[in-house]
């Protein structure tokens, strides 16, 4: 049994990753929890630790105590939109936590692999000539969140070069599924539909920019990529993770509205627009796919159905 530490295990991707690893029956799983969250099925409660990762001493002590062989560092403030309102909080949280995890891993003689999670948002303002985006495209961040992810990404690279820490880096493109917070576009739409269906609100959906294109994958496919990155990724390397297909946000909304049980009017809400937005992000994940054989397997329509059904149960 390989001993694994997942930071942010009670969060969206963290909980799906934990449950995926539980099903493999090859991992002894520990996780950090901050605030309220979801308890992954199959992970014993005594192996979940409440911890703020910017508490340096507590973080170093935990890693020393657990002595994990693998660390998946998923915990972060993850909303680009929210980062505009408090850049300091996003930058401080994501960067300090990353440094503490890296320093803790330096003191763990059993550590074999550490996964640093970046983001497609690191690429930011790209041109049509850059599409689809491979790992060589210049980084042009347009949000404080994106800057924080570049810092995490490059800190992982620096610790690999300076200390030979066994770091692997990934830049996941958009992924969605059950449990994702309604700060993000798909659950935001789905939650509003579920509320309207139950007459919790008037039959009007408020939306922001619908013209952007994003590369969506199902979270279940994405966490499988995380596992494969740990098993087969080359130390020090960075890999884009995405489906390779871009969906316009307007199409996402249309598909969800077609599943609605009531007629809904759509109106634009200026408050839902970001100060700056990226017109199109689509991944070239060829480097990772050639290495591991990974492919997205879950149709996006199936993902949307599951997300809407999830919010119908929550409301």
C-alpha cells in the first residue's frame, strides 16, 4: 500500500481523487481539510486532518508524521473571478501553502513524487496562432489567481532544480462535476436552474460573458490524469491536461436549459463579468497523452446531466 497525502481532500477535485484511489485498493490515503467540505467515501476519519496549510510549523509537522510517498497538492483558493476582489488573499494562500508543502517534502526521506497543480489560466491572453495551447506557449496571466498558479508551478520547478525534489507539474484546463462550487460556470448555471425548478427564485437566470470558449473535462477523467502523472510523469516536467475540445459558454448554458423542467429567461448581469477575460482556451495535451495513453472518456453532455441532477438534490 502506497502512502498518499492529498491536500484539500474534502474539496471538489480532492474528494474525487481520493475516491478514485480508494477504488484502486492500492493506497493508504491521508488528507488535509480546511473549513467545511465533503468527506470522501472510503477514507477513514482519523486519516483526515484539519489544517491551514499556511501554518508552516503545523504543515511541516504533519508531513513528518505521515511520511507520505506521494503528495497530491490540490488545496488552493481556486476562483479566478474571486481573486480580483482580494488579490492578496489568493496570492498569500496559494504561494505560502505551496512553499510549506515543498519544504515539508524536503524533510520527508520517503517522498517519491509530489504533484504541483497549476492551471490553464497561467496561459491567459493567447492568440489564435497559439491554439491549441501546448506547454511552450508564453504565460500571460490576466488574474491574480493565474499569477498565484504560475508561482506554484515555478516553485515546483525551482525545488526540482535546486533540491532535486521529485516534483511533477500539471496545468489542468477546465474540469467540472458534482461538488464543484457555484463560483464556477457550470455549477452556477445548474444551481440556478435547480432553484428555479423548485420555485426558490423567479424564472430568470443571470449570466455573465457567454462568448468565451473553454476546454471542459469531467473531474473523474481529470483525477485519473493526476494519478497517471504521478505514476508515469517525468520528474521536473510540466504537462497540459485537457480534452482538446473547446465549448462556448453559451452552448453550455443552452444544453443545460434544454434539460430544465421549466421555461427560463436569460438576462445579462454586469456583476458576473470579470475585469478581464480570456476569449478561448483549448488544450494540446499531446505530450501527456503520448507518455501515458490518457484520454478523456466521459461525454460532456453526461457531465452536465450529472451536475444538474446533483444540484437538484442539493436544493
